């Protein structure tokens, strides 16, 4: 499901990172009195009153700053503003309006994104100190003391009031495919290949997300849709700021909305980059079936397919189930097989195994390698059932869940994969103890 994006914006040292950490319930952003500590956008999941959203911390905006990174900070903040569904504009109630606040307010008024103006550092909750901030022209200023946790609930209520319903995405009954990867790996070219091939029928339905297009198409007589992918953005968003270079939030939203993900890597490179691994890691953690597409294989590489595959195996060892295909979006070589792999991965993620077969698989696995023991007590797996699909989630009932360690869970997963084709899809094993309900996973 799509999560609204909430960006925290403001000049340096107004308490943005402290506010961010308070909402997320853990220390993620570095908090320091020195302006410019937060240079990149930092993001985390948050929830309030049943609404989930992504919260983004940004660096302080101040054109007079002597920070050598101020231009990069400004670019990152502008991107966060552009990506956001709601903006929290934080100001310092003890200092009052500054020229830097006025600069930020000018940028925000141009963005046309809903803004929640928050006056922080009012430890005594002096409402009268908020009045001058009406001069920023951004609506009613809300009092806040992050350190004393005063006013946080009211601010969060105001934030979620500005969330727009996104039922439009879910109304499209099609398998949603996201194409993700770091910049310049050929995502746009692959999109064009997928929607331009003779076997694909495209219906030209413009998307309803703020700056993306959802493109339904047919493959093998089945309905699919490309979700928020590179090459399908409205031109004005590309002109305004280089989203492609800073696509973390966009990538995360695309993955969350998708049923299956195509992870694109550059086959002309000699290494698998850290960013490639991070993108794949998020797909894995989101529990999405996927296909790794090695693009640009027409460009002469020093590595053979076997060598490149070995490199992938090492870098993506946390998702050893991955499917891989080598293609060239430029020439079209092997691109016709991409959707075949997508179908296979999605079908494997949708498999439901009977309880009888599951217990046979479990029995054989235990005979081959007994569950671990601790202090003379051995783990006993009493029962197994499948709770859900996409990804396949299996619940194991044991005498003591603490006895089943990571290694044994990995062993069971490997044994299951030997008997059932779950390639392209992660598997989720949930360990339950006596008295636990199987459906609460």
C-alpha cells in the first residue's frame, strides 16, 4: 500500500531531527546543536491513529550559511518538498521569524503542497509567541515543545487531516509491476520495451498519483500495470528538480505499491554497487517477489555471464532465491523473457501448500537435521500451517520459540525450497509458542 510522505522542513537548529526521532520512537537522526548536522534526507516509517506514513528529516535551509554543503542540502530539501504529501515547517518560537524562515516560507508557498506550520521550543506553551508567525502566510501556527512532548498529538492530527485518499490505485485489478534500480541503469528503456512490444496492448490511462503515471497493459492475456516507474513521470517534475538522482522515496513507494518488482542493474559495470544492494534489500524486506534484470549486456563487459552471476550471488546472498535474466534494452535482446520471469515469480509467491504436504516436508527436514537444543531442552515443532501468500508465510508451533534460531529457520527454508518452487519469492517463517494464535502473524 502507498504510504503518504511527510517532510520536515526548516532552517538549521529548529529541532527537526529531535521532532523526527520523537515521532518515530527511536533515535534515527543525529541530534546536535551545530547547524547542518543533517545533510541528507533521512526517512523512517511512522504511524498515528491508524494512518501509516513515511517521515522524512532534511537538512536546514539557510542561504546565508557558511556550510560548504549548503547547495546540496537545499537540493535534498527541495526534492523532499516535491515528493511530500504534507510538509511540516518547523520554526523556533524563542527566536521569532528570521530571514531564513521567510526564504523557506517562500519556497513552500510555491510548492502548493499542504503545509503544517509548527512553532517549536515553546516549553511553557506560550501561545502568544505563535502569533507573529501568521506573517509567513502559511496558515495557523501550531505550538510545540518537542523536548516536553507538548502538542505533538495535535500536530500529528493536523498532518493526517491533510492525507488524501489513494483508493484509485487499488481499484485497478491488475498485477502491479514496479521497475526499480539506481540511476542510469536503463529503467526508462526497459519500460519502453515492455509497453512497446507487439505482445503488449497499452491502454492510455493517465495516472492519479501526484506526479506519476500508472500504465495498465496486457501480457499473456493477463492484466498488468506499471507502478510509478522511471520514464513515466510528467515532464514538469523532471524539469523542476532531478528526481532520478535522488529516488529513494519514490523507489520505496513504488515497491510498497507493487505486487512484483523488477530490479535493474547495469551489466556493463565491473561491480555490484552498494545502491544496487540497498534497492534489492528493500524489495526483500518488503516481502515482494522479484526478478533481477541485468541490463546493457550488449556493451562489452570484461566479465562472462557466469562471473557476473557469481558476483550477484555474493552481493545478494540475503535473497538467494532471486531470478536473473541478462538483457539489452537498447537492442531488445532477451527483453521478451522479462515478463515470463515476472509471471513465474508472482505465481510462486502466490502458491498455497496443503497442510498435509507441509507436514511431510517438515517431517523429512527434522529427520535429516533435528531442531536445536539449549540447556538440555530440545525444540519440538508440533505443527505447521500456511497463514498467507505473497509472500508465502508459514507458521510453526513449537514448545519454546526461543530455541529456533536463525540458522535452523534458514535450514527449514532451504529444505522447503528443495521440494517446492518458490524461486523469485521470499518465504516468511513465523515461530509461535503454546497459546499463540496462528492467524496473528
